[in-house]
């Protein structure tokens, strides 16, 4: 057997060993990635299950409690929901509820200018959850008839007041909802007092500044209104409501300065 042949065979064997080593390493990496993905998926699944159980329990309790109109506990549960019906969880995340799913359908109808369809969905939601105040606000905002709008704002006001009085610590969204109803019902002094209180309680919430700006506009104090809307935009540069109101009040200031 020649030396040249032996060298060739040794070279082949070295290549073969390197190939096998690379294959083993590659397989180990792939297995590690798969295991990592599997563990991550299990973690997310477990977290989702925990959140789902919380929501299912909440929905079950709400469905039981809404049958008893005198039970204040329902307002405590409703007070855990956001204006769009989602529930805030302790982890800082949110979870969909039956209310939020129905509200989203109404919003989808409004996006295609189907106001009649949205109103129908809101009314259906009221039949299921007659004491969720935001639904009355959304319905009131759609009304062309002032008398109908006032009726819905008044009902919302009643439910907001009950939730605000029961929930501690205060949820800014419900306080803002109540102040908004005061504003729409022309209870200007009540709206002003509550918005001022909210500015102190939640100084980083743009909603309070927008609301107080609306109060100053109704009182024709346009300079103060402008200051509030500017502050709201500092806190939330994407606030369309603050942008629109600031533009409106600046036009009014120009008109009055001429």
C-alpha cells in the first residue's frame, strides 16, 4: 500500500470527522432553538390561560350580577373595564371581554360611515350590559336629536357616578366620563370642578386638560382654553381631539382680536 494512498485515506477520514462534528453541532443548535421556542410558547400559553380564566370568571360574575339591579358589586366589576370594554390585568396587559368585542364591531361600522349599524349594535349591547356607562355616551354622541342625546347622557351620568363612588382608587377614565357627561348636560360648574380635580390627581393625563379646555371655551375664556389644549398636546401629541379644539380656539382668538 503506497504512502500516497494512505495520505488520501487519512485526508478522507479527517474530512469525514469534520463533517460529522459540524453535523452534530448543527443538530445541537437546531434542537436548542426548537426547545427554546417550545418553552416560550408554553410560557405564553400558560399566561394566556391565566388571563382567559380571569376574564371568564369576570364575565360569569357580571352575567350573574346584572340580573340583580340592586347589587352594587356589578359596578365594581364594570369599573375594572376600559372605555373600549377591555379589562386591565394586573400584569399591565389587557384582555378582550364580550363588551369590547361588541364595541369593536360598532367602531368598525362607524369607520365605513354606517352610523345606523353602529347605533343598532350599541342598543344590542345595552340589552346585555345595561349599566356599562360608555355605551350610553357613544350612543349620545351619535344622536342628531338633542332630546335623545340628553337622555343617554343623563343615564350615563347616573352609572358613572355610581362607579366613581364605589371604585377606590379612582379610575381616571370613569371620572373623565362623568365630567364629560356634566359638560354635555350643561352642568358647567360641576364639569369644571371635576376636571380641575382630575388635573391634580392625574397630572399626566391629557384628557383632563382637553376637558377643562372645553369648559373654558363654553365660558368664552379662549386664552385659558388654548393653554389647556396646548398642554394636552404636550402630554399626548397624537390627540386628535386636542388638535381640533386648539385649531378651533385659535380661530376664535383671531376673530375676537380683529
